[in-house]
C-alpha cells in the first residue's frame, strides 16, 4: 500500500512539473504566435546610454520562409530531378490568427504566384519580374522576409551615440541602415526599403517603407504592392532571445493590417560570425542560359 501511494505521488508530481513547463511556453495574449511567455527582463545598456544593447548575431527557427501560415510537408518543384532536397517542411505559422486578409482578386494572384514560383522570364523588361519567387533569382529578400529566412543576420549598434543601427544579412549579403529618429521619407524604392527607427522603452521600433513591389513574403507566393508599410518591433526577452513582431499594411492587396510574431535566437557558437552566401553565380544558368550564343 505504501509503495502504491508513493507511485501515485510520483505520477502527480511529474504531471505538475509537465504542466508548469507547458504553461511556460504558452504564448501570452497579445504577444503573437510562438513568442512564448518570458519572465521580466531588463537588457544590458550600451555604454553611456539608456538604450538596450541588441548587438549580436540572430536567427529565426521557423519555417515561415516556405509559408507564413500553417502548412504541411510538401514536395518541392522538379522532384524527378531533386527528390527531397528542396521539399517543404511542415510548420506552424507566424501570422496572428493564421489568416492573411487578401482582397479576393489578390488572393487569386497569390495562388498564381505559387504555381509559377520556379519559373523565370527575362525576355523583356515588362515581364522580367512576372514569374518566379525573387529568392529563386537571388534578389534581396526585403522586410520582413529577411528576418525569417534560414540564414543568420547581425545587428550592429556601435557605442549608442550614432544615429544609425546596421542590420546585415548573410543571404545575398543584404543589409539596411536604420536611421534613428529621422523624418525624411524614402527618396527611392529599394529592395530592402527605407528604415527609420525609434525606441519605445526597451523595444526598437522600425518603420519600413519604400520597398520594391517585386519581393515576396515567402515561397508560397504571398506578396505585396508598392504601398507596403511594415512596422517592426524588436524586444529583448532574455540574454538569448529577441521577440520580433511586425505589422503589415498594404491597402492595395489586403483588406486590413495584419501581424506576424516569432522569437529570434542569439547564435552562441564560439567565434560566431556571418559568412558569405552570394548566390548570384548560382542563378546565371537558370536566368540567362537560354540567351547563350549557339
């Protein structure tokens, strides 16, 4: 009887521990999907300032680059040649409510993009960007996609007195400068847009405009127009995590603003650094091969 009671107590205790661990990773209401519940945390300050130190190499561990929304595992294009090499992993979405509020006619365009994601056509300037995921052609990915591709990126703040923050990405060596407390609007469209930042407590808020309309959000064909407006929030949650949130607005494509959220993880390897992934040479045959002189 005593042994049986001891066994029951051990089972109850184990169940309590599991429940505590489970509750510890349930997203807080309003934080977005997948961000988790972190205890209160105050990030270290940059020397001589009150601004949190976000310096480091960071990386997302999501499958959002394949599809922002919930998705099953799926084959990639040309499985007869590549087998499972470029198959799509199953994944949980990062979109709040798992819904992207497309206008009906734009949802049809998204589906068309997916069907044509592995095609290219550079026969004329008018159709240069009409087919194919820009990632396929090694174009810079734009914002927010650059932050959840399966590559790390680095935040460089300097000593805290400079009016700029640099974000540099391993994929295609893309980069952008966050201009702190600037008022000037984007002078031209750019693949990585025009980023203006400010501090909201410990959260870095970045307002991004001026992005080229050709970039996509993922390989599933989710897209935007030249009216894209993204507001990002980078919040320190622990010495090893940033909570990333972005509000996306584009009245030409969507019926209302919508949000994404996920954690960024600090890369902790010894001597960690960004390496090069300059993929332009990988795409030359795909894009320009048909124009080779016979």
